[in-house]
C-alpha cells in the first residue's frame, strides 16, 4: 500500500529534474502520474524509466489551450504540481525584455492556468504544489526577472490557499534553492559552470547544492500533510536563513 494509492497526479515539467524526481516519488507511492513538457521523446523516456503506468502529455504551459488539453486528459486531479519552466539570467540592461515576458508566460501564467483548469476537477482533500525559487526571498545578482517571478508565484500561492480552503483544497509553494541534476540553463559557459556553482554554494550553510530527491521529499510532505496550506517552503540548505 502506498500513501498515494488511487490519487491522480498531474506534474508539469515532469520529464526532467525536480519534476521528474517528484513524479518518481509519487508513482512509487501509488499515484497515477501524468507528466507534461514540450518534448515528446523526453516524456516517453521518462515514462519508460519510471514505469508504474506513468504517461506523458506533450504540453507547452505557455499556451493556455494546451494546458486545458492536459487537464482534460484526466478524469480528476488529486495532486497538481507545476514545475514547468526555465530561468533567465543576465544583467538587467542586456536581457531582451521578451525573455522576461516569456518567463512569466510559462512560469506564472502557466501555473495560474493549470490551477484555473484543474480546480473544477479537484475534490476536498486534493492539493496544489506550485514552484517558485528562493530568489523570491533572497537577492541574486543578474536574476531580477526571475526574482520577480518567484515573488509573484509565492503571492499567488498564499492567495489561492485562502481562496480554495473552503473547498478543502490545499495550496503550497515549493521554493527550491540551488538544485543539481537538473537541465536548467544557468546562462554561463560550460567551462565556467564549476566556478559559478562554487560561488553559489559559498552562500549555503549546509555547503552543498540540493538534490532533486531533496525537492521530491518536500513535495511529498506537501502532498500528504493535511494541515499544511498557504506555505512557501524554501528547501535551500539554509540559504535564506542567513
Ligand atoms: N534547479 C534549480 O536550482 C532551481 C532553483 C529554483 C527554482 N527552480 C525551478 O524549478 C522548476 C524545475 O526546474 P529544474 O531545476 O528541475 O529544471 P529542468 O530540469 O530544466 O526542468 C524544467 C522542466 O520544465 C519543462 N518546461 C520548460 N518550459 C516549458 C514549457 N513552456 N511548457 C512545458 N514544459 C516546460 C522542461 O521540459 P521541456 O523542455 O521538454 O518542455 C523541463 O522538463 C523550474 O521552474 C525552475 O525554474 C530550479
């Protein structure tokens, strides 16, 4: 018997990184898992890797009609996890403003649209886990648009938690710190990545990046703790504590 037996989980960004680790954890706990991303082959490979009947639905979360189609593909939603999207790094005067608009299209409106279509299919006892990042709380150089995005998602999550509490739907925000083993584009050349990571790790009291498994542990907690709602959980090795 798994803790999530009989639950239907929709996980955007579930083909790689944090979303994939959450999909694995939920599937191992008995959930019927649907993963979404833009690349069909990646989703097929991930589904084959995870087993447990995990299936992929090709979805660009920046396209409202595709988000609707994703939610239409399931009879109900017990767990909605919205990890899809990337990051935009760079000095404010150099990043093209379209990159920030696309970032918000995918990671803000993509998450809000998923909630819009999923909530009518969610019964009391179901849960939404949004995804932001610690830039919503900690200043990072060359990440102004991402910081704004993370803060917006945190605010959206708190507001939705109060709005949806009367329906018995819990809403929380997973806010990852620096997390390795993901496909995220840090915006630095490969030969500089090691030094860049070391400079970020120097901010972390635990002196290591997080793993995708650390993030999946947090998502599992948020999926199963029936009294947790309205929270933004920074999983960051203590970065935002100092
Ligand atoms: N890694 C970190 O240190 C860190 C820190 C804070 C926050 N985060 C956030 O955590 C979330 C998960 O990221 P990750 O680190 O696991 O990176 P990742 O491995 O790059 O995962 C992002 C996933 O989102 C999918 N995706 C991107 N744009 C999409 C779109 N428009 N529609 C549908 N799917 C889309 C990607 O698949 P396709 O390319 O196939 O679409 C990919 O599977 C992201 O929102 C990221 O910004 C990460």
